[in-house]
């Protein structure tokens, strides 16, 4: 054991995306048996980490059409010391008007 401990670094933020966000298509009408659809939110850290941090996402709000089932997934991808991609996904005929999430990153 070397005894070297790097100081931890924490970052977090809230993000809101929806019909007013450029490129948003999750609210469009599609066939009931259509393929899944996704919207990617690039997140850039205000201060980079020395290596890829652990990222936690939490869905804090959403607005969905009420005539179909509620289907919404939130995942983190492509995590680097400089940022990551948050991916909001839905499938079948679900229409998503907006989503809000918080993210938390911890690393050195």
C-alpha cells in the first residue's frame, strides 16, 4: 500500500430539455411498433477530472403524452475526464414533451 490518496472532486448540475431544445424529436407521432428513439445531451464538466469519474443520473421530472404508456430511460455514456453523454430514450408510441434530470460526478 502506497498511502497516496488523491483528493476527490465532485461536480453536479440540473438539466432540462424538451420541445424547445434544438433537435428534440421524442414528442413526434410514431407507429405503435416503431423502433426506439433517443436524444443525446452532451455534458461538459466545468473542471476536468484527472481520469473518468463515476457519474450518477437521476430523473427529476418529465412531461409525457397521456394517451400512451409512459416509457422513458436515462443513461450515461462515453464518460471521459471532460464530460459525458446523457441519453434519454423512449420506444413504441410514447411521446415525451420534456425531461429534467440531475447528474453527479465524483472522481479525482
